[in-house]
C-alpha cells in the first residue's frame, strides 16, 4: 500500500471512528467516493503546480450516472454495429477498417474500457466541439482505429478526432538512467521531477522535444547555471536585456523616429528572427508541435547574444543609434517573454 493511501485511511479513521467497519455496499460506496475525491484532489494540485489547467473535468462515473454509457451502447446496437457471440457483446469495428472486432461487454456482464471512451467522445460531439485531440502513449497506437470506428458508428465525423502519440521519457543522471522514486519506489512522479529541477526547467525541457520523439531528460543539465542548460540560456537572455534597459534609463536618449540606423549584420539577423515569430506561432497552433516555440526561443536568445557582443547598445556618444538599438532590445524582450509564457515558463528580470 502506498504511503499516501495510509495517510488517507488514518484520516478517515479519525473522522469516522468505529464506522464503516463491515464490507457492506454502503461501506464500499463510501470508500470509493472518498478515494476518487482524494486522488483527484492530488492530481489537481500537482497539475496546478505544474501550470496545467483544465476548464472542465469529466469523470467516467459521471458519464455512467448520466446514462451516457448505456445510451452509447443503445446507439451502436440500433445502428447495427453490434452482435452477440460466446456470451459477449461485440462491436463490428472491422466494418471501419479495424483488423478485428472488439468486445464491448464481456461474458461476466462488465464493460470493456472502450465503452466509456465511446460515450465520452460522443458527449464531446454532442456539446458542439468540432475538434477533439487525444494524447496516447506509444503502446496504445492500435487503439486509434477502434476509437475512430466508434465515432463513425455513433454518427459522428471521425476526422474530428486527432490523436497525438507520446513517446517515453528517460531520466538520466551522471550519464546513467535513473529509475527509483523517493515516494513510490518504482517510478518517478512529475512532482518528484519538479522538486528536483523546478517547474521552469521541467516544462522547458519537455516542450523542447517533439511528442513522438524519445526524450533523455538530463537531470544534471536541467539544474546547471550555464549556457548548456537551454532554459537557463533562454531566461538569462531575458534577464540580461532587462538589465541593459534598466541601465539605459538614466540616459536622456531621444525618442526614436525611425530604425534606419540598424544596418549591422547582427542587427539584421535579430530583426529577421523577430519577424519570424508570428509564423512560428501559426505553425505551432496548427500542428500542435510545441517544440517549435522552444527552438525559436533558443534561436532568438542566440541572435540576441551575438548582437550584443558585436554592437554597443548604451552609448551616450551616439544617442540616436543607442535609442534605436534599445528599441530593438525592447522588442526582443517582449517576444522572448511572450514565447516563454506560451510554454508556461517564467521570464525573470534578474538572475
């Protein structure tokens, strides 16, 4: 038994002494309800700390209580896509290109996990969503055809459903894979990782790799304060710009009327990179390939550092050019902060 389960059991025992001692239906229903609420609260807390927020939470039990699971079975039967065989109820997914038919209700009367999934996707369509996006582990790739088949069988458009496949993450320390968890003893939780490297580093590194690519998460690199650490490199660029802009506030530079003085090669490179940002946002939104944002941030930070190494910004002897270069840095700061916010990473003003 996990330590968290013991803690919850002790809490219930204190709140309800000498109650729910017998394994009756009432007792089992009580513990089921308490257990679900407890686990959901933990999930919500962890996701909130990891800066992930959902507008609506839908439970399988709520779908069952609302009769949506039974309704889904009735629709499939009414549409002629089910049949009885060997005491089980089968779904004719082969009618939709699946390699074999799938069981909906087993011989013992229990439903397979496909049935509530069918009900949930149908509920989403009934609520008017024109795009559904699921995220599956790589070992669930074969589940996609039967899920799309169920949408078609329910009278919904299967093309509304997009499924992104997520590959495994391997934690690495000192060049070796890390397997043990402080809390569970057999796996790492996201909070284990956050406790070790912080939310910013965890989010940035996860978002820097395409979902369908394996990721070796280097724990040592994630906490290193060096340019080799991608999140440090990006955040340091933003903090450095903030420091430059702050230092220039004491100078009485003129208001910029034009930016015609920005003709240096490094200035042009930085301007071109800034101009790419809207297109990167569009591509990311269309393809859901969030790593495009992280790659852009790294590129922009690199172009800034190159520019700053080659061009003097805060130069009172050349106020007009200084004002233009400061304007370029302000634009860079704004884009860096915005891009970081899109992947849920902070943009510190000092480091």
